[in-house]
């Protein structure tokens, strides 16, 4: 799995919600055809944020470069892939967040015949704007 998300700094326990920009599991990819891209809000311990997450299947090859983005205000978070809005969530967190980007491996899901496979995430660029 690869993921890009913003998460609260937790300087106060309730400031812990997440804005998931993109989450892609290998098992959610139809190679060269489409992929289910997870995006949305995770409330965690923030009672002011409503859980609102969905994996949207898009006709893209995730082995190619794509732009995953969130246009985030205090009122809503619009999620975009390659400049096209895919979904929108009202009521995102309205406090400072930190950006996280990671690749995850799940060794327990191995069938033993894939030891040579190593997860990789290649990031071309990261850009942020302030309003």
C-alpha cells in the first residue's frame, strides 16, 4: 500500500483527524486498467469531524505518474486526481496538519513466493499552497 495523508499534530488529543489524499492497496489495482483510490476524512478522536472515506475506482494505471491533491478549506475538502475533482467532504479538520507519505508492506499476507518483491513509491514532487 502507498498513501499520502495529512494528520493533526495531536498537540491536543482531539486534534487527531486525518485528510487522506490518496491510499492505494496493491490488491485494489487492475494492472494497466484501473485502481481503487482511497480518499476522504478519518475522524479518529476528533468529535468535530465526521468519518467520510471512500475508495473510488478510476481508470488509471498507478504505475504512471499522476497528481493526487486536496483543495482544503475550513468548510470542505475537495479531492482531485490529475486535476479532476473526484469527491468532496464537508467539515474537515480546521487546525494545523502535517503531511505524511509512505509505502507499507504486509508480510503476513505473503504467500511465500513473493520474497523478491519490495514495495516502492516514487514521488516526482510535492507542492503546497497557503490561502
